[in-house]
């Protein structure tokens, strides 16, 4: 199945800024009352983009447990921003893809 990218949204490090539709900061939740790796924050992110987790999607992040394990547990494919670091071998999960930076990750997905 090929991914549809008709309304992509990337969540920015600061609330109120996003590429795409609406912003939500999954790490801090922007008052959402939940934080990563809680599945609900990924549900809220999907809702902010006018989607549901059932639609599928990608979590791009640099934290192995909060971003990658949390996103995978929510049913998302993941891209780990390695930034020169090795993947922690102690984690049973692995990212779907890896990239050196966010721009490269997004370009690879397009």
C-alpha cells in the first residue's frame, strides 16, 4: 500500500508552529494533559491533522523510548533521528527508518 500525503503535518518543537495544518507538541502536549509515550498524545496528534491512528502515519523523533517506542506502540511507522548516536541495543523495538536530521527524514518519506 502506498502512503497518501494529502495533508502532512509535522509537529514542531514549539507549540503553535507546524508544517501543514494544525500544531500540537506531542512531547509536552501543549496542555493536552498527556505526554509521550502515552498513546493518547499520538491520537491527539492524528486528530489535529484531521486523521485517526487507524489511517496510519509516521512518528519522526529523536528519543528512542518516547518517540520511537511510543509511536510504534500507537501503530505508527517510525523514523529515528540518530544525530550521530547508536541505537540503544537494550530496547526490543527498532525504528522503521533512521535519518540524521528531520529535513532528511521528511524528504525520504516524500
